[in-house]
C-alpha cells in the first residue's frame, strides 16, 4: 500500500489551494516519505511550524529538504530545532546573482533535516561543489514559472536520492510547482499546497503540461575532478 488509508483522496497527486497550516491537519501521522519545499525565507515562523508538522507526518528516519536564504541559514535551522540537522545542501543557480552584505553569490542552500537518522538511498553530490568541479550538469532554471524557481535538474537529482519510487513527497509551499512537476517526471506520488489561488491554478497547469520521463543524471555520470 502506497497511500495511508486515511489520506484524503483530494490530496493524492494534487495541488490543493489553501493554507498549509489548516490543510496539513488532515495528513495522517507517519504517512510521508520526504518533505521537499521552498518557503518564504523571512517567515521564520513557517520553518518552526514545518518542523513540528514534519515530526508528526514523516515516517521514521525520513528527511526534509527545506530551502532558505544564505544569511538566514542559522536562524532557519534553529527554528527547525525539533528535527535533527544534517547538512546544508547547495545548488548552483544559473543566470542569477544574489547580493548579501556586499557578497555576490550564485548558489542557494537547502537545509537537510531529519526525523531520526534519515539518509539518502545512494551517494549524492552537493551540487554547489559539483559546479565548482566543472560538471556539465544542465542549467534549467525555468524561472518563467515562478520568481524564485530552482533548477529542475538539481531538484530531480535530490528528490530521486532522498525518496524511493514508491515514496510520497509533501510540498506545503509549492509556488510554481517545481516539486510536483519533478514528481510527475520521475513517477513519484506527491501532496502539494498553495495558498494563492492564481498561483495554484498556474501550478496545476504546469503539472498538467509536464510529461515524463525526465532523464536524471546519476552520480556516476557526473564529471568528477581529476
């Protein structure tokens, strides 16, 4: 059985419009294999809420990958302190530069937090390091879907590494639907929420227009440093 018997049918592989704080109450305990999401970075209270929900709905030894701002890494991780902090995963953002405290940056962080001792199911590279090493990883930002869109290739690599084929992914702040789109590309099941009705409809349209399969590079196919 993939879905928990008490999971609402209206949630299964759907982008649901509404407040995640309310909608998530109907997600059964220990029914989610991976939380993968991109919140609004300065709303630190969302990180605290997400961690509390994650402890309830994640299966034991499962992970949450949560985007945050570089200057707010420490504060965001602290807000999620009821979970176990494992790592800050980095991704390269092609065609975009962020300026923090007069420091120009082209990478973005995701907090890797766990319930128990979560681990990826195979070796996976920190994408910021891969870019420095000169990998030919494709650059597909797809920013026309959402202002803060992350590269699809990066998301696919990590989603595949942290969730098995029969797993269920939860994205409570789906925005432009990058995570649901990648789930469809990889044949994964998902639950996604979006509070803005117009954004949610655009997200659903994007997923409807997404076609599998997506070629996902495996670690052995990445160009390693000599």
